[in-house]
C-alpha cells in the first residue's frame, strides 16, 4: 500500500513526501550514464543509485514534464533526443531524489 501512495503522490504532482522517521535520505546518490547511439542520433540514459533501499523505482520525465517511463523498475530509458529531462528515484523507505539530465 505504501508504494501505491508514493506513485499516486508523484503522479498528482507532489514535490516531496516524508520518509519514515529517523531515516537519512541524504545518503542516496545517483550516477547518470549517457550512451550515444550514432546510428539514430539518440542517447540511452541509465541512472545508477547507491545507498538506497531496494527496491528502487525510477520515473523518467520528458522536458515538458510528461511521463517518459514505461515501467518504474527499469533504470534505463533508450532512444532519447536532445533536451532537458529528469528522473525521480524513490527507494523502499520512501526517500526521493530528483536527477536532472541534459542531453546535448
């Protein structure tokens, strides 16, 4: 039920929520890996999270804010064109981070 509430909050536009008392969400870090596809001039984006409690959910958004993710368990989106994107990551403890992604 908690996971459902997290996703409902994200889709309704809540910008943050509180994790369980006593957790330090500042420890979560993310690395963004960009892989260029020269054949079709796109980029694959992978977000690798460290120090988050599994399972970790990844919600990728298009520059205009529309949802890009087809699944919330995959940390990679493929075939991205130039633009500013972002990924919201949410771990099992309810810790949330926003990762900004700029494809040039």
